[in-house]
């Protein structure tokens, strides 16, 4: 994929015909997951559309001028005009293909997509999700010489890769950058010989038949499936949230905090993630206002102490966001004072939302038995109610969701499966 700079923008993009432009950042897992998707689509659409990327940090003025406020952001141009709304965050391959219709005739797109020949591969164990749980299961299975395929919609690493520093993972004296910890876990599992199919779209999963379709044309048939799909950030579900996601509203501090040097930021939430990430954002931003619905924080005591002693951070307790708006470059959030019912408007340069997580289960239909909070029930071997299907890590029903508990689950499932397959 061709890389351009701001100086080439006019020539390459505005005068470039049909162009798909990816604003990316470094240390941005969703950006890295997007590259292979764009590169594979570029091969298919090479005669019709130009695929280009531009480094957001190195071309900030252009990014600001175009109102690009999240990484990655994908823009679609035809003859110098932007032709549809932008894609940002964890962008799916099928969303890009869907939006290509703004640049090309649908029949033409279908004909190119239909030229891709379907394939079928067989594996002993298919693991869905390459976070700590899935990677550990992959490592143990691979070391037991069991043919294993690890599938992820993003690059390996899971939530650890977007955590700034991890201080409670045993074996390291000093806190470790999350992306390094997850990188090492992934390399260890890969080196053993586990097959990786990552940064793909998981199109369909049939737990009963043990079949997984990826990128619409590749079917993977397995004897066992391990679900290790973890969790995703909860959305507030209020007006303006979807509209301004990636354009002022972010769910990933490691991806976007660096763009808020000397800027004012609002953080929504009061649990561990919100308070630890606010501390990280304060390395860049000049002022952070934490808006929290309760009268005290839910984060652990150490994180709370750090936040209360951070001169850049102030708190609005018992306030809840009701809507987001934009005023030029500024983000506006309307918040309600839960005690007085008074509405207030906070003005800032950007908003980070950390209000808890939900299990990633959308693809599994109704076959799985869930607990009252919607997490997958398992027995002590991590087996679900569906024969041959296991669940490990944060997606499973449990009291404590940590890296160590996810890798413990992965270990147990892999050993149980090894015994069964033997
Ligand atoms: C901001 C933050 C900070 C944290 N800090 C710490 C900490 O300091 N210490 C600690 O111990 N824990 C911490 N945690 C918790 C820790 O990250 C999790 O407990 C751990 O990552 C769980 O691992 P997992 O493998 O179950 O899931 P995840 O890490 O969530 O990984 C799930 C993987 O599944 C993939 N996936 C999702 N849907 C699909 C699908 N349909 N098909 C295929 N793949 C899919 C995802 O892309 C992802 O790679 C933190 C969490 C967050 C959010």
C-alpha cells in the first residue's frame, strides 16, 4: 500500500481519482489489524481503486484540517470529494467492502468478490480469540502436538495490547508495557507452530458442526472449538456517540491519548480502566475531568490514590452523560447532575469512555448456556454445555477477570482437550 505525506495529499488523493486513505498511528492495535485487510483488498481492487496510507502523527496539520480525530480513520475519495462517512476504530473487512459501493458499481464489486475461490481447511482445535486466554491454550495444545488454528478479528494480544502498563503479571520485577507482554505471548505461541489466521472477519460460526467461516470464503472445520473472544468496551448508547466515535470520542487511550498534548479531555467512568487510563492520558493532556455516575470511584485503592493526587485530574461525581455534540473542533457533552437534575455542558478537545466491558458473543447464537450477566457457563474443565466447545478467559462466567485468570483457563482447557484427543 502506498504511503503518502501531507505534501502529496493534493496530487495523490484530491487529483487521484478513486482513493481509499487510511490515517494510521503507531502503537495502535486497530491500525495494525487494518493493514492486512486493506492489503488483501488492494490486490482484488488494484485496477479500480488506489489504496493509500498516511501517518497521522507525522502529518498532524492535515489530520486536524480534515477533522481526523481517531486512529485508524478510513476516508473514501472520488475526484477530490469525500464520498461517504468515515470508518474508524476496529474496522471490519465487510464494512470496507460495503462502503466501496460509493466508489464502484455494486455488480462490479460482487463480480470481483465472487472471483475469490472458497477453501476448506481442517484442524484439530480452532481457537476463536488470540488474547491471553486463547494464546495460552494455543501454546499448550501446540506443545502437545495437537494441530491448532488461532483465529482473531484483530491482531493477537487482546485487551493486554491496548493496556499501557501491566504491573501485576508475575515474572517481571518492573511494570511491563501491555503491547510487549502480549507480543511476547503471541511470539511464543507462534514459534511453537500454531497456525495463525488473524485480522480476519469471522463471518459465521456453527458450534454444533464445529465450522467457522472467515472472510466469507474460507471454511475451517475443527474437532473442538475454544471460545476466547474476551470482552469489548460498553457503549453509553446516547445521542452523538456513534456519530462522533473516532471523531472526538475514543475508547482506546493507548491509540489516541498522544494526540491530546496540552489539551482538555473528559473521561467517562470510575472503575479501574477509567482511572488507570486517565492517569495515562494525563501524561499528555493539560486537564482531565472525570465524570462518574456514583459518589465514589470503583477503581482499586492504589489507582484512586494516584488519581486524587494528580493535579491535572478533577472529578464530577454523581453526574451522567446524556448526549454528545460538536462545536467546530470542540466536543460538547451534556451531563445531568443526578442529585439536582440540572443539565450542564462540558466543553473539551476529546472524550474517552471507559464504562465497563461486555462479552463478545454475537456470533454464537443461542446454543450456549449463559449466566445471569450474559457470560458463558463452563464446568471446571472449561467445557460449555455444547459438546466439544470450551470457553476461556473474560468471556466465561467468573468472578475475577485478569490476565492471570485468563491464562489459567486457557491452560485448563488445553490440557483437558489434549487428554480427550489422545
Ligand atoms: C484497559 C484495561 C486494562 C487492564 N489492565 C489489566 C492489568 O493491569 N492486569 C491484568 O491482569 N488485567 C488487566 N486487564 C484485564 C485483562 O486485559 C483481561 O482479563 C485479559 O486480557 C483477558 O484475556 P482474554 O484472552 O480472555 O480476552 P481478551 O484479552 O479480551 O482477548 C480477546 C480476543 O478475542 C478477539 N475476538 C473478539 N471477538 C472475536 C470473534 N468473533 N472472533 C475471533 N476473535 C475475536 C479479540 O480481538 C481479542 O484479541 C485490563 C483490561 C482493560 C480493558
